[in-house]
C-alpha cells in the first residue's frame, strides 16, 4: 500500500442487483466445475463401483490403467492423431487466413462460412458423411482416414483464431516491411508470423483438445485395433463401471490443465507487446 | 552521419500516371518530374489522391496507366522491396514485437549486412534523430514524437534512393509538429535525399518544400515554389486552399493590356494588374488574403480605399479578423496583429472602418460554376 494511513474505504455494499449477479455467476461456475470435483475424488476411491462420495483411498485404478495395454495404445493413437491434425490444420488455417484477410475476392464471406461448417454441422452427420467419403478411398478404419477427419474437424478452430488475430494486425506493418526491403516471405517470417503467434497458439490448443476429445465422428471411422482414447474409455465403461474411467479422466484433466497453463503463459507473454 | 553521396541522388519521374479503385479514378493522369535531392510536397484536400500517388511511387499500388521511373529505371513492375525506398507511414507502422533498435535495424537486416555494420549504422541513425539510448525500448513505450523519429530513422538508415512521407506529422500537436518540420527539413538537407512529402496542411508544405504540388480530385492543379504557390495561385481552388479566404464577386468592365477594370458587387471599381484569362463582360471573383487588407490606411498610400460597417470580429490570439460589409452585403475580411494585446480597444460591431486594397495583391479568377 502506498498510503497506509489512508482512511479505509466504507465497507463495500453492493447493490442488490449486483449481488444477485455475483451469486448467479458463482452458481454457473460451480455447475461447470462440478464434474471435476466428482471425478477426481472418485479416481482415488477404494470402492469398485462408481458411486459418490468415494469410500477409502486407493491407487489401484491407476494401476489398472497400466495393466491394460489397450489404454496405452488408445492414448498413443489419440495423441498422434491430435498432433498430426493440429499441425496440418495450423498450417492450412494460417495460409487460409492470410488469403482471406489480405485479399478481397467475390465469394470471400461464403468461403469463410464454408470453412466454418464443421463447427455447426451435427457431428453424427459429419461422421457418417466422412465414413461414406473415406470408404471408397480405402481409408476407412485407417490411421490416415481418421487423421484426415480430425483435420477437417480442427481446421475451423485454427482458422477462426488465425482470422481474428490477423485482422487485428495493421496492414501497414507488412507494407512497411516491403518498403524496407523484405519480400513477401521475409515479411511473413519476421513480421506477420510473430504477430500472429499468440493467436495461432490459442488455435492450436483448441485443436489439440477438440481432436483429443472427439467421440462421435471417430466412432464412424475407427476399427478393431484402432481405438481413440475416448472410444476405448466408452468401451470399457460399457462392461465395467469402476473408477478406472475416473482415473483416466483425472490424468487427462491434468494434461489439459498443464497444456492450457503453459500456453496461456506464452500467449500472455505475446500480448505484452501489443 | 548518414549522408547520400549527392551524385547518388536520383530523381523520380511520373508520367500520365492513373489509378483506379474499382470504379473510382483516384489518380487521373499525374505527370511530375522530381529532381535528384529535391523535396516535393504533395498538397491537397482529403481524398485528392496524395496517398495513392505516394503508394504508387513506393510500389504498394500498381498504376493502371502511365510510367513511374526512379532514376533511369522504369519501376512500374518492380516490387516495393526492390525499389530501395524509405517510407514513413501516417501511423508510423513500427513493428510492435521488436525493440526500437530492431525496428531501425530491420532494413539492413533484410539486406543481410554484417552485424557490426548494422549496429553502427543504427546508432548513427538514432543519434541523427536524437534518440540515442532508446534502442532497448518497445515502440509502445515511446511518445508520439519519439515514434515518429524512430520511423524516420528506420526509413533513412538504409540510405534509400527516395524518401516518402505520408502525413508523418499529422498525429502530433502543433508545437511538436513545427519542431519536427524543422528537423525533417534539416535532416533531408543533410542527407541530400530525394523526398516526397504528403500533407494537407498548407503551412507545412510552405515550410518544408522546395516545390509544392497542389492536387485536386486526382489531378495536379499547380506546381511551383512555395512563394509561387503562396503569392500566385493559378486557380480559385488553389487560392482557396492556400489562404485567400476573401472572395468578392464582380464583373469585368474592360481589359487594357493585362490590367482589368472590375466593378465589384459592392459597387467599387478596381484596376487589377496581371489579370489573365478574363475578358470584358466576364463574371469574376476577386480574391485576397485577409492579411493584405490594410485597416485605416494612411492617405496617399496608393491603395484603393473601401469603407464599410464592421459586422463581426474574430479574436484569435495573435491576430484579429474583422468582417466588414463593404456594401450590398459583400464581406471583406481584414486581419490585423494584436500588437498591443488590447482586445478591449478593438472596434466593435457597427463601427465604420476604412480598408485599403493594394491592387497587385488582389487576384482575379473567372467565376466558378
Ligand atoms: N484501397 C482503396 N479502395 C478504394 N478506394 C480507395 C482506396 N484508397 C483510396 N481510395 C479512394 O481514392 C481516392 C484518393 O484517396 P487517397 O487516399 O489517395 O487520398 P488522400 O489525398 O491521401 O486523402 P487524405 O488526405 O484523406 O489522406 C479517394 O477518393 C479514396 O476514397
Ligand atoms: Mg492520405
């Protein structure tokens, strides 16, 4: 405190409307976070059934994950698919955003809307459509078919953040770089890309999470010996409803949180110079 | 000290240059030859095509017709990054993710110069714009005037052939703007670089330019030295723009040589020398600067005396403007410095005033429209 002697402000009395609003916001947050508060304790339960509140303490459900190789395989597949899809979507999304923001052409808005359709399309329809499309190509139930589907799925997330970031960047910056002797590539490399980085990181985070979490569409495209983690979890839960699922969820929760914190740090740093 | 070898300085030549934006003809056939080392100001109202012309010289827009040469090179199809120009943008366009040093170094880095040379040149340029020691800051940590200087340093450090400035001082306050005008002029002289400066501020153009190019609706309407343009505007448009705010209607009675006798709407008769392009019977406008209208001129000073009633007084600090009805509703504005600072001693509305017009400060233009 710079002024330790300053009189304390009168006790804050919020108007009723504001207190109601605060209560509402807290209620919504609790509701959103509730699954987390239930799932994490369950993962450490000693009970064989998924019932709340948990009884006892045990790590055996985590041990159970390790004993079942299908979870490891599914995790590896999901991670590979998510990383592949994100890299492709990030590249394609950045290039598409550059074209869409820097050039005016007829049908531009329609193109943007078209690229965004996977966001609003019912997943079940998209899944069926992708299955129908990949089947004649011989890509159904293959890694590449699944990866391609995830590119389609994650692309709009990357494109959306890339478009938002790019349209915030003053066009004159690229032009200034041109007049200073930087050709298009150097301008992109030294000016545009660094300025887009926070947005691209945010888009990539979304893409990773969306891909890793994807259930409905993958369901149409996976096959025996090729299961994504959410599907493997679902299969397991169909037969044995024990806290193993909660244990996996807890691990995923930790991984996601760490990823988001790391990226928020990076993005936060990026925001400093704007 | 960054200094172009004078023999390195190159001119810029625009010939019949046109630019369309969709169905808008933004620049309609501009021809302009800029000498090596010269400083030219493009002056004109908003939307007259100044920026577009500058951007075409920079290569940021392609002309739809006509030729642009920098030195002997036809640059119509040359990319901006190959033109060796320096440009200062209206909002400076400093790279926000780089330090001031990195910003200024950018052009040299892109030219793959050795690090030692870059450092020395950047420090030199920073000193020239009096920003030594600011290298580690981010542009966001600078004031408007400092950003402007960084932009200038960044543009000159590469020793460009041509320096292009698009209203670089528009965002600064009056005092800083005037200071920067002097600095830019000194820098331009010192470096000896061919410069095109865009402004819509006539005073700025008069202060800075070797030559002023006045534009109207995508065309050049007058080219001349500051004194030329200031004293001898060629059209009503230019005269208006350059501060001839008085316009009194009239009719040409007779023309003898280049002297026209004009009967004004206020009922006065004036012989105006140097009235070109008018013939007896023409409807004309007489224009004159308020500061050229004498108040209460001494007898026998050779000027035409008109009398009228003061209808309106505008006090504006250093000077006061007197709006005088010189007859039949024709208003003549006279300006006088507030020498004694005695605003209370100013004549009040309704007072009778004698005004003196010196014929050779009055210009005659055919009535527009
Ligand atoms: N990118 C563009 N697309 C369409 N029309 C444009 C574009 N840029 C400029 N114009 C139009 O071209 C004309 C000239 O514009 P320009 O920017 O060259 O004017 P200016 O003299 O620089 O004006 P100001 O003093 O306001 O900057 C204007 O009518 C403007 O509306
Ligand atoms: Mg402009």
